[in-house]
C-alpha cells in the first residue's frame, strides 16, 4: 500500500552542505540525481573547465599592459621566449624557459638601467591572471620599495615560463629577478597570479633557489598582503645574498610584532 503522504514530499532534498558552499569555492557536496550529478552542477563544471581552457590559450595584450605600467611610472620593455607560438609553448616547456636567440642582444641594446632588481611579467599558463592582477600588484608594491628600487625596469615576456626571468635578469645584470606569472588554472581559480624571487639569477637556476608567493588575486592573497610579502623578501634577499630554501618567509612575524602599520614601510634586513 502506498503512503498517503507520498505526494506531500518535496521533489528535491535540500543539501545540508548549502551553508558550507557559500564560504568555499571548493567543489564539495555536489549532490546527485540517480547515479549522476544534478544538471546545474554539470553546467557549472563545464563553465569552469571552459574558463580554465580560455585562460591557458588567451593571448596577453602586452602593449596594453605596458601602457598601464608606464602610467604608474615603471620603465617597461617587451620580450619573448624561444617558443614561437602557443601550441609549441604548451608542448615544449623548455623553450619557454629561454629567450628567443635575438632577444638578448635586443634587450642589451635598450640600455635599461636595471640596478639591483629586474621585474619580469610572464603570461605563463594564465594571461587572464596577468591582465587582471599584475598592474594592481605593482601599484601596491611601489610605495613599499626604497627609491633606488622603485625605478627598476619591468620586462613583459610572452610564451614565458618561470625560469625565463633568470636569463632576462642576467642579460640586464640584475642582482635579483622577480617573476610575476599566470599560474596553472584550476576549476575554481583560472586567474591566479604567482610570484617567484631569485637571487643572483642566471640560466640553469633550480626551483630550490627561488621563493614563491602564490594565489595572488582578490579571492586569494590580496594585493596589499602579497606586495608586503614580496617587499620583505626582496629586502631580505638583497641583504643576505640568497633566496630559496635558505630564506624563510617570516614577513608575518613582522606584522605580529609591529601591527598592520608595518604595511606602510619595508623592514630592514634581519641581522
């Protein structure tokens, strides 16, 4: 015999995880319809996957980015890796780590006064991340740098991998390279920006020689927090003459000891 109250039951059972999903972009408690996912979750997955693919394949508008940075007072130049196009770049990561054979001589001919640091902005695996976050991050970084570092050049590189910054900085005779690069997109973060800092850069440096700050975006690490960490690492790297596994990020201790007001200044190197 059928239950007389069957028709009174709601056709959809509300998920008890609904409140948790409001505070996290993680794909949790997706629900089910029979043995499959609900239609709205299938559509959300397809949209997130399309956003990630677009982030990888979209071309960086380097002249537009250069114009934004010049308005902030940065000296800019443009270069490219040895990967001739996006398809080759994705298939041959090694070519994205070295300059095009003619680019080294061209950068030297520009006579850019690099000084202590060289900032390289690479499209990486998400040009969307670079277009959205590179300029705001550098705007937040600028007041935290001493005057002699604030005028450092910014080189915008296309088809770039992280290690390309080493060769660019070596060509420009810089003591420290900073690479801002689009990170590999995820299904909840197609526009995450990464930062890599390397002391005494040259071709062949390993990832163990770098410090990394990741997930720079409004939904992750804010521009102000990332700029503070980066400024701290720059000062410590130049003061100690090293980066990588031997340089631990203790910038948070500075905030704990001195309060949020320390965001307005760059701490000196630890003795």
